[in-house]
C-alpha cells in the first residue's frame, strides 16, 4: 500500500476504490487490519503524545480524513489527492460487504443507536449481512467479546470516540473473530438520524468542518489546530 508521512504520521494515498480492493483482499487472506482516520487535530496531538503516535502509525490502514491532510500533501508535493472520511469509509465497506456477502457487526454508542444504524444500513444496502449489534454500555468485556465472536463477522465497527475505540480494538483484536476493524466515532448516530451531517455541497467541498463550526461555535478551539498544522507542514518543508 502506498503511504506518505505528514508530520511524522503515515497516511494512505489510495482513493476509496483502491482501498476497497485492498481491504477485501485482506479479508480473503484473513489478515487482521485496523482502519484509523487521520486528521490535522490527531496529527498535532500525536506530536506531543508518543502513545497516540504509535497507535496511528501502527495501524495497517490510515485514511486521510480531513481537508487539511490533502492540503499538507499538496504543500509537500505528495500523492494524497482525495479525502477519505471515516463515515464514508464505513459506508463504502458496507456497500462492498453487501456485494461480496461479507458480514459486519456494530459495537458502541447508546442503547438503541446501533440497532437504528443497522436498520439504516439494511435500507441503504439490501442484502447486507449485519451479524449483530452491541451497545457501548455493556460493562462486562467478556460478554461483549463473546457476542462478537458468536456472530463471526468479517468487519467490526466500533463507535467509542478516538483514540478510545482504537485502543479497545488493539487490546482485544487477537481474541476476536473479525478481520477488519474500524473505529467510527459518531457514525452510528449519523446513520440513526440523531446527528445531522453537513449538506452534500459542504462534504464535496471538504468544508464539513466549517458547517460543524457554524452549528457548534464551541469547536473553535479544535479548529485552530488546522492553521497551526499547516504552518508546521510549511516549516518542515522549508527545512528540507
């Protein structure tokens, strides 16, 4: 897989179609793999957090989730040309899973949310095999793992927020049946209709961050990571 480094963090350069080909080849080989979303905020945090840096770089697949990553790649004359968002990666995986008769499992979020997300996925992709769902409020880890393993899904989506979800995956995947793992944050709530996603025009323009900022002005502190991130990329480029 082609990857490049953005401020020391590995990021895949493939588009959705190329990623689907790779992911389902991994399923065929039974090669356990973690999909993690990379955005400027995470990269900036990883500069000062060695454990987060290891987590991101050790993942088998790092998708460029954030227009800032695309801009950074352009600044350093890299090969990342298309944004791959976490929620759209999940949807593309589900679409392809329905075609190839591979099964998925949804773990996380409040009671009832995973069920609603499952119903939405079945409406979007007729024939998809949702092997099971489990809310994130079950306290007994053994029960959660047994539920997943009994369902024998090929793909496991975990909605706990990052990096909690990725840490949970890494701590447990050797004992779990699934092959592909993706932490999906609030994606179940989006599918369930509890959280409204930015209009398609904003998505295509890579401006979902701006839409969320307008809706939630309190996000301004988080969004300040983007200009700081791009400044760091320029500084690093100038040093070369």
